[in-house]
C-alpha cells in the first residue's frame, strides 16, 4: 500500500483534494445510472464471491465457487464497463479519483504502522 501511495495518481488526488463537486451540477439520469452501475459492480465482485464461497464450503460443492465465482467476476466487469459507458469518462474519472483519495487518506492516517 505504501508503494501505491507514492504513485503520481494517488499523490495528485490527495493534493488536489479530489471531491465530488462536479456532481452538484445536477447530472442526468444516464450519468446517475452509470455511476450506480460502477458502484454496484464493486459489490457484485468480491463480497458476492465470498458468500458463494461460503455456500460452496457449507454444501461441499466446490464447483459452485469455481464456476459461479468466475461468472460473477466476469459479470461485475461487464457492469463496470456499462457504468463507464453510461457515465462517460469524465464522471468516472472524478468518481475514481475521489474514491482513491478517501481510501488512501484513511489508510495513511489510520494505519497503525504510519506516524500520525
């Protein structure tokens, strides 16, 4: 994570205090649907696969996670791409920069190995 925090993208997102002020202009329904699809794609991927893995272990049917996990992960990518298409590049870039800043600031300031 420390290596990631030193990248130009992360440093610029933090330095610029990337925010969601661009969304105050009242985005269209298409943009709202696109951003929602991007956010949903993250929920579809690993949390859903983890739940599927639990059921695969509980029912002793490993193929559930082998086949279903692959399909869910692929589906989450398609949902993400749909969201990017609907939202357009600019809103996607704004959202990802904001998420990057928030996550990295929490990690940097909340990480026990880092000095405050």
